[in-house]
C-alpha cells in the first residue's frame, strides 16, 4: 500500500524557515516523481515544487523560486521541502503527492506540477506564517 505522510508544519513568523518532510512507503522510491502542493483557505491546490527521484530533476513554481528547495533522501525514502524567507501568503496546508515515472505520468506531472496527474496523496500538514 502506497503511503505518504507529511510532517514538520507549524507556526512561524514572517521571514522564518521550516522544513517539511514527506515519508513514503509502499513503492520503489527511485521510480517515482514526488511533488509538494499547497492549498490556502478558499483557494485551489497549487504546485510548489516537484522532484523526479530517478535523476533529482526539480521544478519550482514562480512564487517559491529562490526561497523553497525540494530534495530527496533515497536512503530514507523521504522528500523534503525547505522553506526560507516565509511570507504571510505561504500560509496553507501543504501536501505531498507521488506518481510513477515509468508506466505512469510522472514526468508530465512533475514538469507541469498538475495536481490531478499525481495519483497518490498524503493528508497534509498545516503551515501558518504570522507577522
């Protein structure tokens, strides 16, 4: 059974940092793309960044470029989201998602950061940025 469990969310002041983790199990980690998405109250789910675990190619959404970093630890089957210089508008529930690269749509899902193309999702972790 594929499982993704996010952790590391919390309350942080503007300008601060947080690192989210997405612990995965139930699939061959190296064969999947993993993405981070977020959803603020009253808004749709938007892509934050994605990483292809076969070659560590990453993609970033414009609002997070230069501030957020996606990375993978293949030994721990875990993907991280390092968030720096946090802003009020970064407040959201953050989700990780996975999709196979081979036999799935992982390459397309990762490059376009299209949420419906990711087949497996975690439950999310709340990030609140306060002034």
